């Protein structure tokens, strides 16, 4: 059965079908084979509905909607402008500003692809004009956007939390440490790159402009306060924080900035609805597919073949990291989380690993794979947005991938990078 399901899915992918189709048909064939016909296909539908039933998933469309409102309004531009005024003048400052802007926008969007669009669109032309190589610029935008997958709110962490039954609030707080560490390392690389290449610096902004930029960005800066502060302080749940973010985004763009109109909100809502539909279909199909492979004991066969039962906690984390990294090089991150998390869950429990640490590592690996050739989804987002050839987009990626992998190794050996803040907030 394993070979037949794999063949069906690979053939459909090679013919260009979207990922949801191979998942649904692969799961459907699995149910057909397990129950000897179509008599129990209603059970497949039940499994799919069970996958999208958890209330925590309500946060996903809300964060997507809030990010879309901010991207099409003025919030994203105001955050970017504030960062530029403060650090744009240092060596490599424009590149460091791009990485910082990705981190800030990630703290209000939770989506790598939304960050690529929101930050990359205005800053890439400025970086090219300043003398940066386009391959470096594209690689920086793609990989700095990975930080959005770690800094709360992270859509990947929401999906992982639902699948693994782990506290989403703790996962959100755990992502802050690794996210900030990545920002520091990316910034250091940007400074070294600009120094070696002799990239000129930007004019230093006077304090009057800096103060004006902070005043302009003060309203959008409350988004991280609402999300992190509200959850950290035990005031709101992640789902409630998502709802408040949508209301706050509407208030800013419609009332304070007046950058959007009611017809604009209708269009944005329609776009969010389409994206959410795709995400939820993937979640539903992935849940059914995970049930099939678990019932057929395929995970036990695979994990038994590599001898994972005899491994210690650090080796288990290494195997998990490699599996998710490789998986996301070829398949959509949400699908990888839905399929692989149930496979590794028994092993994680048996060796006593912290599910929050495992979730942080998995989220980081998913983010890395999303920006890694051959089929990382962020690469194709950049190709579509910036109209650049595939080879130009991936040429500058390796140094950033090495940094990301270095942080992954650090998380395995120094778990407090991720667990320090949750231990303060929840213990």
C-alpha cells in the first residue's frame, strides 16, 4: 500500500496538480485499501472534518486577514520607514533594516510569504539602487522572512500546536528567542557582506525625522504588544489575540490612517477567504492522510528501519530536524507538519522531549525548507513577486541557510534558547 500511495501522489505532483489533490486521492486510496471498498469512505470525511474542528484554528484566518489589511494599508510601510530612519546609515544598514523589518512584520503577520511581499516590494528597489547584488537581496528577503515563522504569531506553530496538542501560547513565546538570534546573525552577515563589497552607506537621518517616524509607527507597534503582551500576561488566548488584531487593523486603516475604504476591506476579505480555504483543505486532507499512514503502521516501519527507538533525545531531535528540513524542500510546510508530526509523536513522548522545544525546532526547519531549493515555497513567491529567474533567486541562499542550520544545531544542544522565556512566563 505504501508504494502505491507514494506512486499516486508523486505522479499527480509531476503532472502539476496542487498539493491538496494528491493528498486527498492518496488518503482516499488508503481508506479504500484498508476497508476493502468505498463502503467506509464516510469515515474519511469524518477524519477530514475532525482535522479542521479545533477552535484554535480560528486564529489562522484572523492573522491572515490582519496581515493582509496591514500590507495593503499603511501599517507595514510605517514600520519599515521607522527602522530605516534608525539603522539605515550604518554599514550594511539597508540590509540590516530589511532583516529587522521582516522581523517586525513577522510579529504582526505570522506568514513568511506575506512578509516577502510586504517588506520585499518596497525595499528591494532601494537595495539595488544602493549597490547590493540582486541575488543577495533576494536571498536576504526570502530568508529574513523565515523569522516571521518563529516570531509570534506563527501560523506554522498554530498548526503544530493543534496537531500535537501543545500549548500555542507557549509555542509563541518560545519562538521569540530563536527569532531574535537569527536577526542578530543575519545582521552581522549583512554588515560583513556590505563591508567586503564596499556598499556605500545611506545618509544619517536627523533626530527630527526619527522622532517623526516613531510617531508615525507608534500605532502599528502595538500589534506585538497585543499579541505577545496579551498572551504573556495571561490576558488573552492566541485565538482572542488574533481577533483583537483584526479589529485593531481595521481601526487603524479605516479610522486612524484612512488608507482603506469599505470596498477595499471586501476585496481583502475575499482574498483572505480564498487563502483560508486552501489552508483548511490542506489541513483536512492532511489529517485524513495522517490517519491512514498511522492505521497502516507505516511510521513504525520507517522509524524502525532507521533504529530511532535506540537513539537518545539529541539524536531524535537531529532526525526530526533533517526530516522536516528535507520535507519542506519539496512539499508545502503545512502538509509536512500535518503528515510528519503524528509520525514522530510517539518517539517524542517515549524519550521525554519537551513538546514546546520540538515544536520550535520543527517550525525553524519548516521555515528553512520553505526557502531552500529545489521547491521551497518562498522561492516561488519571490519569483512571482519580483519577476526574476529561478537561478537568480537561489544563488545567494547558501550563506543564510548555513546560519539557519547553525541555529538549528544550537537549539538541539542549548534548548534554553527557546525554553527560557516560556519558563519565565508559564512556570
